[in-house]
C-alpha cells in the first residue's frame, strides 16, 4: 500500500529544536515504498539542500476518478518551501485537482491557527503563516491535515477542525488529529492506537470522519471502546 508521511517536530529533535538537520530521509527515502514512489510528482530540497520527501507532491486518482494532489511540508516550513508549494499547486496540470496539504504545527484545540511556537529555528511558519501564505491564496487547496497538539488523557485536546474559504471561493476543511499523549502517552500505551479514518463517498463531495482504535478492537473485552463517537470524533463535511 502507498503511504505519505509528513515530518513533525520530533523528526528534527526531541525537546528543543535548534536546527533543521534531520534523519527523516534516512528512514523515509523516496524509494522505500515502490507503491508510494509511483505517486511522487514533485520533490523539493530540504534545509540541507537535499531533495527529500519532507517537501513533496503526490498525485492520486480515486476509484471514482477524482484527482487529488497531496503536498507534504517540512515542520514549520520556510518561506522558500511555501513558495515552492505554491508554484507546484498553481501549475496548469493541477488546476482541476483537489489539493490536500499535510503539515504539522497548524491549529490548537480551540480551532485557531497557531501563530508562533518556542522553537529555536529561523524562518519558520506555523499555522497562521501557512494559511496566509499558501492555503488562503490558493484556488484549489480544499483540505489541510495536521497533528502535533494534545494533553494527557484528554481526547478533545488532541483534535481541531475549522472551515475557511480560499481565494477561489472554495471551502478549505482543516483538521488536526493526534493521539500520542493518550493512554498514558510515552509512559503507557503511546496513544492507544487511535486512528482518524476518512471515507470519501461516491458523490465526490461528502466525507465521513470516524475515529477508531484497533488496539481496543482486537479484544472482545474492550471492543465496545474501539470507536469514539463524540461529535468532534464522528462527523461529516462536504467538499466544493
């Protein structure tokens, strides 16, 4: 199966990032998964001047014939990275694609774009910068996915969702999902296996969102806890 991975802050350091040096390309090189490699269309250089999947674009056609372009961005992307992504997205060959941006530090649990974080890296854009410089000016970015936030054993603090409108008048659905601090976090089950599952319906517009844990589903004694059904964990939205 193909997969797309976006780099987060822990891919550049553990607690206090002071440089953009990373081993991301060592563990996720472009040839790691031949199925993913088939989808790669554009690759940019990281801060070490190496072309890696930290900043890359992947083209995917759904079983219903809908064309998507997935764009991954490095953690707190530099202005040059956002300019590269904007240039890729604006190419004529992608104008009819639904563009999905994968990044990391984007929104907080109050559904607000993050403005600044205390990382000692130069020229970093967090949620507000990414939105203002890339997402809002676009005409075909319709989805943004991110992670990063969360407080121990508080599921609501690990999620965010908001809808805005891009320069093309299309809705931009923006979602954050994280689970790393749940289940005891680093000192427990490391997130209890929670996954956010999106089902794109054949109408080409409706997307159903569900939240599931195979960790709980695997045992008959815990199966009743395998689906989270709060309104922030199970809902639908519509694409333009």
